[in-house]
């Protein structure tokens, strides 16, 4: 991570980065899809992360509010 990058965010609280993740996308899909894939992989490994869970809840809420007809599913990760 480069703190000099214009899109760098030093505040990692869920309420700060959830809107960024909900809106971000690239050539391989959305950042939310990547997050959902990470969640699925952790579940497969029997692992849980409370901070990640908070972030997932926030991102899913934002997506449901802004894209009510969207299907939330993992991406390519």
C-alpha cells in the first residue's frame, strides 16, 4: 500500500471503507465480489474474523440500499 496514492484510505473502520468497497470495481469484477469470495474461503477453512464480518454486513447493507435487485455472490477469488 502506498499512502501517497490518491485513493489510499488510512482509516480502516467498516463504516469508512464499506462505501468504497461497495462502489469499487475492476476488470475482474467488483470489490464486493472479492470480499464475498474471501468470506466463502474463510468459511471453508473454518475461520472467522469479526472485523471482516462487520465489513460484510456494512457492504451488503449498502448494496441492498443502492441496488435492491442485485444478486450478491462471490467473484473470481
